[in-house]
């Protein structure tokens, strides 16, 4: 009779409130949560050095401008014994800018580079590395200040889309 009809009708208000309550209490918290992106991973030099392509089954990482890229899919360029293997496991910004594999150039340091080399660096950074390889983190030099405190100006690189291109 009546009981059956009531069960099929709209929920009584207290029950409705109870159902909505968890959502209502969780809401303010969500506002302060950072965007749901992968956490920023910080690489020290020794950590980055582990990903130099010499260990079978380990990913291969290369940093340019303090941004660490996973270049494993370019194994034939970056793997052990491959032509650009010297660049990986470290920040090779200067080498990329100068198109140089000279050990002296395999450094983050861009002091004294020419306008042309700096432009070339940006082109390769954007059109090869950012277009082709996923970003897995940043060097500690990019995220931290000299004294080890967090660099408040740090902004992660945007990488909205990959377009797989041939290597330069």
C-alpha cells in the first residue's frame, strides 16, 4: 500500500541532504588543490647521470635548459654507442646550442654563446625536444636557487602536444 508508494517517490529531504553532504564538504578543499598534473620531479646531477643509456631497461634522459626529457624512444640516437649518447644523463644545453659533442660543451652553462647559437638552442628545444619527447622533470638547478631554496619564479614548461618529427 502506502509504504511502497513512498519508497518510489522522491527522497525525503534529510536523506537527500545526507547524500549531498559529502560532496558539499569536499568542495572547498578542491579549490586549493593544484591542477592535477604529474608532480614536478627534481633531478640532481647524480640522479640524472643514472639515465645515460648504459643500463639495459632503464629510460634514457637528457636535459636541455634545465628541462629533463625522456628520449628513450630515440634509442638509436641516444642509447649506448649511439651518435648522441654523449648528450644524455646530464644537462647538455651548451652542446645542443653549439651542435657540439665536445665534453667541455656538455654543460648547462650558456655563458658566451652567440645570438645565433642561442637562437639555434631555442629552435631545437622547441621543435625537436619539446615536440618529440615527454618532459619527465627538471634539474635542481632549474627548480632551486643557489642556496637550495625553492625558486619562486619556476614555471613548468607547457607541452600541449607532441608532433613526432625526424631527428635533426
